[in-house]
C-alpha cells in the first residue's frame, strides 16, 4: 500500500507543480523522477543513471521523428496547404452536411499541424461556411475543434501519441499505431460532430468584442494573403506519403513477410522506418516553399520547427526519465498484480490520463506521464503484446482528451476565436471532449475484445 501512496503523492506533485507553482512540465517530471528514486529507496548512486538512460532512450527512439514532424507541420501551415486541404474536402463533400465537412477538415489538418494552430488557420473558413450555410457558429466551432482534437490525440506524427508509443516500446510499430489511431480518432471525431449538431438550430448569443464575425469576404482576404495556394496533391503528399510508407513498412515486417525478403522488402522496410518516411515527407514539403530565396525560407521554417519542438522533446525525455526510475522500483509488479486482480485492464491508463489531463490541462503531458507510469505494468495487466501496447496508447489518448476546460490552452483558442461565452464553451466544447473521451475508451475496449 505504501508503494501506491508514494505513486499518488508523485502524481499530486506533478499536478501541483505545473498548476499552482507554474513549474514547466519538463522540470516537474524530472523532479518527480528524482523524488521517485528517493522515495522508493533506490541506491543513491544509481538514480542519476536511471534518469539519464531513460531520457536518452526515449529521445533516441522518437526524438528525430518529433522534430521532423513538427517542421513539416510548420511548412504546411505557412504555405497555405491547410487551406488547400480544407477546400478539397469541401469540394468532395459539398455543403449539405456543414458540421460533417468541417469536422473532417479538422480531422485531416491536425495530423501534421497542432490543433491550436489548425483552429486559428481554419477559423475564418469555418465562420465563412457558417454564414454561407446559415448554421450556428457554435455548432461549426465545436465540430471543427473536436475534429482537430481527435487526430491530435491519437495519430502520429503528432508528438503526444509518438511519445506515448515510444514509452511503451512501439518505436518500430508506428504504422500499426497510425492505423488503429486513424480508426479511433475518426469515431471520436464523429462523436464530437454529433454533439455539435445539438447547437445547429440554436440562436446562441456570442461575446461582442466590437468586431464582426468573419464572413466570406474576410475568408477570401485571408486566403489571398497566402498567395498562390498549392495543389491538393502537393498539399496532401507531405502528410499521407510518410503515413503510407510507415504503414507499408509495418506490413512488410509482419511475421509472414507478405512482401517477400528481396529488394522490394529491403526498400520498403528502409523507407518505412519513421525517420526516413518523415524525411521523404519533408522533401515533399519543400516543394511548397514559394519565396524567391527558397534556401533561406527553408532555413527559417526549420528553425521555427526546432523552436516549436524543443519543449515537446524535453517533456518527452523527462517523461522517459520518470518512467525509467519507476521501472527500476517494485511498483510495477505490485500494481500489476493488484490491478490485474481487479480486471480493469485498459481502463486503468484511461483513468490516470483523464485525471492528469483534467487537473493540469496539457494533453501531451498527460500522454507522456501516463505512458511512463503504465509501461512497467503491461505484463501484469495482460497488455504486453504488440497490439496490447497499441491499444494502451489509444486508451491513454482517450484519457488525454478528457476533458478540455479552462486550464487547457486549446479551450481558450476555441472560446476566443469563436467568441463563445465561457459558460457556453463549457456546455459545448468541454462537454464535447468528455463525450469524445468516453466514446474513445469504449471503442478501444471493444477493439480489445476482438484483437487481444
């Protein structure tokens, strides 16, 4: 019981350090790793080694992937590729189902682009569509936000799911994580969209900041500010070619070797490694550069991507350090035996991630911390197979989206850009993320009945 009380105290420390003391999650997780080593009475001279090995081990596996994915996202964001993707979906689906259309746009755009940035980029398009189709801005805002939120939480190369996969030893199985993540993310996006539909016909009063809601003219001006937009093929290629390569690499490595073991297998297995797949994606993204001095523009975009990915890399590494210290303690065996007797399986990482997300606001921190916590327990929970680990990532993702409220930056991006009152945002956006999380874990549990 003392082992569990120490763990609870460590989680409370992480939450209080990041919320009350305003300590950066990187330092909070490193502090928790040190405290864990001391509290569990590990040999003093070994604690530092566990921390550094855990930090380096996780970043060695997925650090470059996070950096490359972030750089690709920056290039897509700055080139107007997100606008091209959005307009392609509108042309494909038409305007008969406005919330479905904007939800799918969010679902696609947030695979490479952070959900906060994706919402800002697509906000004027969303408002223009709402005005053109005479649909509630609140309904369209929630549909867009939940579509963005779904792939942000479940689908690599978004940093949170990659970090969770790395902590659970899935660096070489990212293709499987992507495939399962796309399915779970789509179901949760549709759950969010259905909740958004409750607000379609409602006349909800919005905050008045003295400026009118953007209309189609404003959207056109924003669109024009990007200059000539890339074609759909060029816009989608940097996202979907790497995903396809990673998935093909996973298929090629299956025990039956479905693609043989000759030259074709070697090429696909090589390009299917996440680092090289994303390098191909970055090369394709370079075709979107449009200034006269493309070398300087590329340098600037890479610099932006490195700056954006640095905090994520540090948090991820610190989470790996925390997990490595916990792995060295008897906690995993004790908790695994206790929890396996309770039979809660996948619901345990969901509950822990949901508690962390709700308490401190960051989905990435919730995913990194929870995956580090549960990694030592997978064997006792019956989740030590490859698919068990993948579904654990999904369960953690479902918890990591439950719920978005006032301590989450994404909540305020959605609230401020859609001009919802805070009370309305709690009713619409926060409730939507609760529904998404619950639907997500139910979906994961049902998949576990079939796949485990």
